[in-house]
C-alpha cells in the first residue's frame, strides 16, 4: 500500500494520531502526548511563516516515519523505543535534569553550609595575588560528584546498544583533563579554566544515560524477559482506510496513469527514488514490471521473540538507583543485564552431538609450520 501525503495541516495531525494508535500500547501514551503538545503549542502561529512551513514538512516526515515503523521497519521502531524510555530526545533531557540538579537543603543550617561551600568554590587567586570571587554560572547548580559517580558506573558497563558515545575512564573526572598552562606556557587563567571545565562537563553529560524510576525499570525488565502481559507490546490490527463511495483506487483493477510529464521534466532518479529497495519500506510504493528488485530492505515481521530482543536492548541501556537496605544515603546503580548463554540443544537436535567430547577451552598451542 502506497502512503499518500496528507493535503492539509489538520489532516497531517489526524494522520499522526492515526499512526500512533497502531504503536505498541506501552509506547502509545508518550507519542500521542508529544503530538498533541507540539500542535497545541503552535496552534495560533502564522501559517505562512518559514518556521511553520518547516514544522509542517517535519510533521509530514513523521507521518511516514510512524507508518514505516508500524509496517515493520525495525530502525524506526527502535528509535521510537529510545524516545519513549528516555534514552534520547526530550524525555532524556528531562531525566538528565533530575540527575544533575543539586538536592535543596533540608533546613537553615544546611542552607548556610551550602552557601559557604559555594562561596569558597567561587573564590580564586588572581595573577596579581589577590583573591577574587567569580560570578555564579549554570555549573554551580549541578551536582558534580553525582555526575562523576554515575559516569563511572556507566563506563564500567559494556553499552553495545547505547545511542550515546561511550564513556572512557579518562573522561570521568573533567577537572583532571584541564591543561596546567595555556599556549604561552603561563598558568591557566581562572576564567579560561572555568569555561573549559564547563565544556568538559557538558561533553560528559552528553554521554550519560539517565536512570528511570524503579517501577518503569521493572516493567522494562519484564518486557525484556518475556514475563510481561502481551497487552503491553502487542500491536493492534490495522484498520482499512475510509474511502468515498465509488472510489476504486484501493483495489488493483484501476491502472495507474503514467505521468509522462514528470519523466520529461525531472531526472529519473528523483522520480523513482521512492521505489528503491531502501526507500520502499518508508514510502510503500510498489514496483511494477518484470524487473522487480525484491523485498524492501529493513522490514521485519514483529514476533514475540523480536519484541523481547528490542526491549532487552533498551533495558541494557537503562539504569535504576536502588537504596541499600539499612544504610541511609547509600545507593547502588543497577543496569539491565540479559544472559548471553548458549541455548541447550533440544531432544531433536541432541543426536548431532552424540559422542562429541566435552571441551571446556581450546588449546593455546599453535600448529607448527612445515
């Protein structure tokens, strides 16, 4: 089925909500909320402004994006799962904000101590030997110890499916990455050192995968292990599109007219771009004639096993902070981890392994050359 382009902005909005209704139930509320919030935010904008036209083009692209994900394009569905569970996009920014912000003081004494520590941290020794106090900036509002602890935990895990760059051990403490002198060999100025420190912390936080609440982490674990109810991931059947009476464009009897004017005025590669194997999964166009290129690339049939693998990838990149029982203020950072053991051979396949000796490890001796 070829995906037709919605004619008006209202139809784009309805098409987005329609495609979102076919997503897995666990993904649907967040995507629907984002669609409604985006349209409500710019509801009264000028329809002729360049920004509005750009947003409408982006919305039409999102219609094709959701349609392809619902029809089996695995890369698009993985992107949706990353957005829903806060591994990328707006929700990740919200979770990062909760991770880096300092906890407010609980009483007046703690507030006084916090103000004193902040004042001492902003005091520095100038080149003329006098002590000065710099102006506060956004890095003062961040809990740098918490960021380093979390980055160290993430760096020790093997995040193969992470959408963010890997955290190396030398990047965990940004203060140690600052140079001791400038390009002229003089001690680094306080303002320059502070700007470089902000840059290093910003680069570090850009690699961090923020934690989620315990209930969401447990739900994601159940989905990855196959223990969750199928109502959380099973996609609803697709409804047929509504058509006007007498419209036979949906059946295969009506032959599509050849647009010879387009072929006469535009390059063939631009006209038939949507019919290539890599694009047919996104456009839904069919190839006619005897030279069909084969099935579209990237399309998969959603099965329970495939859903478990998709959710397992997300779960392995999702941490949770668990408090230690009996120890106030102590917590552990727990990451999702699936077993990588080889499956046990079934009874039907066990006959192929009869008489094979048990080998725990291969020999380290190399065969000598003749």
